C-alpha cells in the first residue's frame, strides 16, 4: 500500500472516532450538573426570561433533537457562540485564539525534551551502571515523580521571584500589543505582520512554562531511549559492526540508534497528545490563558458549546500526531512499508 493510500485510509477511519468523541462529549456535557440558562441570566430573572433564553439556546428541545441540530451546524462550519464565557463571541474564534498558545508551548516542550531526552538516553545506555548512568536515571525518576504544578511553582518562585531572570506570569509584557489576527498563532502572525519584537517577548515569557513541561516529558523519553538502546546494543549486528572495526560512535549513531528509535518515537507522539490536553495546570500556574484555562472556565460556567469545540480540536490534533508518528516509522526503518 502506498503512503498516500495509507493516509487516506487513516483519515477515513478518523471519521468514526470523531463522531464517537462528538457524541460522548455532547451527552456528557448535557448531563453535567448546572444550568447554562441560569448562568446566562445571572442572579435575578423571571420565569418568562428563563423560558425565552432556554428556547433561544435550543435547550427546551429533546436531547436527541439538540444533537442532530448540533451535528448539522458542525457540517456547515457553525460552532455556535459562547453563552456564558464571552457572550455572543464565536466559539471557533475563542478556541483558535487559546489553542495557538497551548500548541506553542506543547511543540516547544516536545522538541526540547526530545532532543535532550534522546541524547541523554543514549549516554545513559552506553554508560550502563556507571555513576553517569545513575545520575541520569535518578534525574529521570525525579521527572516522573514530581507533579507538574509543583515544578511550575518552584520554577516560578526561584527564577521568577527570588532570582527574577524570567517573567513568572502571563505570555506577554504588560503594555505590549498583539499582532493582527491572521492565523491565531502569535509567532506566525508576528512574522507576517513584520512585528518581530513580539516574537522575542513571547518566547521570553514562555521559557519557564516550556522548561517545566520539558522536564516532566523528558523523564519518559530518557527511560524509553535507554531501555531500547540497551536491548539493541545486545543484538548480533551491533557486535558484528564492532568486530569489523567500526568506531564506537558510528556503531551507536548509525547502527544502534535508528533501530532503537521506534519505541521512543511512540512515546514522543503520546506525550504530545498528553501535553496538548493536559497542560491545564501549567497554564494556570503561569497564567497563560491557553486552552486549558478555557476548558476550566467553560466547565465552571456550563458553556457546552466551548467545551465540545475544545475536545473536538484536541481529538483532531491527537489523531493527526499519531498519524505523523506512524509515518515517521517508515523513514526511520526502511523495512516498514504502507
């Protein structure tokens, strides 16, 4: 099967997954305790006002009818408007504005943790049971055990307060504006608008949250790379390469590392999805106002439409990342064909 056919087949299989996620999210959001109509009206309202808003939002219809109306709106690109979080604002614009910020810290964290984690895992494996290996394994163990919110608070207190090297809150300096909204990604929009100084200010504010997420993700990548490398280094073809007189660095980087990368690539892909959906605590710690904060506000204020849209976007991103992970397998290992 060619790669194009494989990609098409994967996208076809994506449709039932998306339908299932949409259905479950819709049902569970409607079963949440709370009343979006009451949250919309505030503290004081009459029964007539309640019935009017309930009819306006379509919540007076049977749930099955609400579901089909919601599906029909999705097919025409109508994600609805926010009811309580930002009244009247299009849900799609709200989600995209926050999603770009979460995506930025996720992709930066994954790139940094992957580069450092793979290199560190190789060093740990090639120095098995040495003091260097012990230190690296201990560091990885700390990364697995430490809660992400605690790491964020420690970094914020030390590097943002005691030694104020980096800002500990927000994603931009107060008083600095925003680039024109083109793609909803701040870095890309800053480049397209020629406001390069906004990029440096933005990246400067992301140092601590990216360092926090990178350290937590780094642990799993180190452990998996070390485990895979130890297994590969015991294979016959590695011993043959050494017997033929290959330099040790060529044995490690050329013969062993590529074959050990398949499980590591899987871990990286899963970590990307985990960070994209689970960066809520980090965003709250550093007040980044990303997709995680939007989920919390939507749940508290019973804004079903925002909640459904956020889960839908995270699902699509996660599935696409898994597809890219599978495609990377073919480039690393020529034996894998689609």
